[in-house]
């Protein structure tokens, strides 16, 4: 019965996600039009950067709106979580720039990698803005989304750390220490975010929920890192394994 209920909740959550994705955000439409109409690579990058700033503004508006909806304890958790995210996002943006520029340089061209880098930096703000906007919608409607299906075991933190080390090794120089700092900032962001999500869902004392939420963040982060490692391997900056 418990398993069936978990599956049902997971399906409800998926249906909600599909419904959300069906509606195109105006900024996504603006970006696609810009990419279609772009005269050259540099114009496209300028366009992506401009849309990133609009997502940054959207994020700020959503954070302000959500803050007004929360009691003081929730406001503190949101503020701590957003501060930690901003510190990590700044470091992540610099790391993404370094990775895609290194690939561009090592392949002696291939401006598409610079577009990929600009898009990845934009996506940081896009994803965060949509996350906060979803909390605003839930709070406004007085509904809490389904938790989804539980997972079994957490990922090994060493695996995420190893991927950061690989990226730092590929970039060399000061980036070895920069990627180590990026990892520390991401871990801080994760813990602050887990604390806020658990509070928002009324699950602060639910250890299983906290572990699952941490697992989901770890899994998403590892997926991003694996993609970056593969890109570095494709540019011969890391050996293929």
C-alpha cells in the first residue's frame, strides 16, 4: 500500500511537471527568437547574456514575493539559502566560463562552445528563478506538491568531490583551488537549501525526507559535473576513462 501510494504521488508530481513545461516562459521564447535571428555567434552570446540578466531580475522579484509570504523563521531560512546560492552561483559562473574557454582554446576554435558557456551561465539563474517561482505559486494556492518516490541510498560525497578535482586538474593553475572552493560553496548551498525545503514541506524532523532531498540535489549536481567532464574529454583536456 505504501509503495502504491508513493508511486501515485510520483505520477501526480510528474503530471504537474509536464503541465508546467507545456507553457513556454516569455523569456524562453525571447531567447529562442534571439537565437534564430542572431547574425553571428557574438550577437547570440550578447543575447543570451541579456536574457540571463532578465532571469536574474525575475529571480529577485520572486524572492521578494516569497519572502513576504513567509513567517520569520521561513524568511531566515530562505535568506540563508539564497545567500548561499548566490555565493555558489558566482563561483560556478566563473568555473563555467573557464571550462568553455579552455575547450575553445584547446580546439583552436569552435565558437559554439562559447555559446554553450553563456547558456550554461544563464541556466543557473533560469533554474533558480523557476524554483523560487514554484514556491510562490504553492504558497499562493495553499498547496504542497507531492513528495515523489523515495530513494534508497545517498550518493558518496567523494564522487562529487572527485569530479571537481578532475575539472580543476584539466584547467590547471589557480583553477585547482577555485574548483575546491566551488565544491565547498556548493555543499553549503545544498545544506541551506535542504533546510529550507524541509521547513517549507513541514518535514524538518523527517530524517528520511531530508536524506532524500539531499540525494536529489547530489544526483542533479553529479549529472552536471559528469557532462562537464565529458566535454573536457571531448576537447582532449582530460583522458577518456
